[in-house]
């Protein structure tokens, strides 16, 4: 359907189904741990883009891109929170964390872009790792879709950091423990 819509000139976004996630069957402990980690990552990402926008270090074009990335992160958070709610648990919210960014993160365009590259690289890797880790196929698909979105964010930030926006052919998946260790530095 998406290819047909693109061929007829419709925006791809209109051809793609919503981000709603439903799972058939019970989730394993690892599924729930992965979903909780992803919720934390999305909360961190949303705060990063909120702070980047508030810094007023960029012009209107980049600010619009950051606003769109923030919107994406909020949709990811909502979808992943629904997975946890569907399992009968309560997802974390931003109020559950003290978010700490390194000193100087939002002082310059370059510092924002470099830190964003580090975060988005972690997010892409974590979601690629989740594709392998999730048991339900619908969660694997959701993780892959979110990884694709995070890769778009990474491309924008990489270009802003003065690097080439098209990166390596095979981004590396990051396992749950490694991703958790990276995110723990900013979420407490």
C-alpha cells in the first residue's frame, strides 16, 4: 500500500498505518524489560529535543526538524506505554526520573548536535537489539519501525555535527544491558 501511495504522489505518512501496538499473548519478562527501557529512552529523547528547542541555538528550519523529532519521540512513548499498560503494568513517566545532561550540552549548536548523535546512535542500536530480543513479532516490527525513525533523527543530527548524514551500512544492535548502562547515566 505504501509504495502505491508514493507512486501516486500521496505523502508516505498517509499511507502508513498508525503506531498503535497490540500484542497477541503474554509478554515475557525480557519483553517487559525491553519495553520499560524503551519508555525511558523515549522520555530522555523527548527531554533532549525539548531542551534543544528551548536553547534557541538553531534557526527556524532546524527547530522545525527538532519539533518533528520531539513529536516522533512522544508517539513512540505513547505506543510503548500502551504495551506496558496492556500487560497490566504502569509505565514510567517523565516525573519518575531526574534527567541529567552533561554540563554544556545545550551551550552551542555543535554541543547539542554531538550529544544528539551519541543519544540517537544509542537509540538506533537499542531498538535494533530489541528486534532480536522481543518475542512477539508485532513488537519486533514496532522496534524496527522506531529504529527507522530514530535513524532519521540521527541523520539530521549527524549533518548538524558536521559529519556525513549517511552512515554505516549496518548499524550495530545494542543489547539490553549495554543500552541500559548508557541510559542510566542520564536517567535516575
